[in-house]
C-alpha cells in the first residue's frame, strides 16, 4: 500500500515495462508489437518518440521514473516538469 505517495524510482527499462503490466500490456498500450518492447528491453533503450507518452502515463499512475530512462539529466528533467 503506497498511502498516496509515489513509489520508488524506476531506473531501468525492465522495471518500467513491468510497472506497466509486462511486455504484452506495455506493447498494447503503446500500439507496438511485443517484439518491439522485447527489443527495447534487450537494448535498454526506448525510442524517443515514445518518451512523452510514457512519462505522462507514468505520472498519471504515480510512478517515479528516473530521468536517465528518457536520456535526460536530473536538471533537464526538473525543468521539463
């Protein structure tokens, strides 16, 4: 139970995908094939075109995502919020 507080910071693609329900659910939500998400997990990188959607949905779900996942420094990340 998180009592309305944000959870621990997600700092890698595997944990991010799992926080969204796993490969199949994440792929469906982003309208991509599961193999694309599996490739992102293997590479440890998500294409930039998906960053904003993921960031906004993560905030809506009260998930804390590390700036590095979006190739941003903490300072850039704070400025974007």
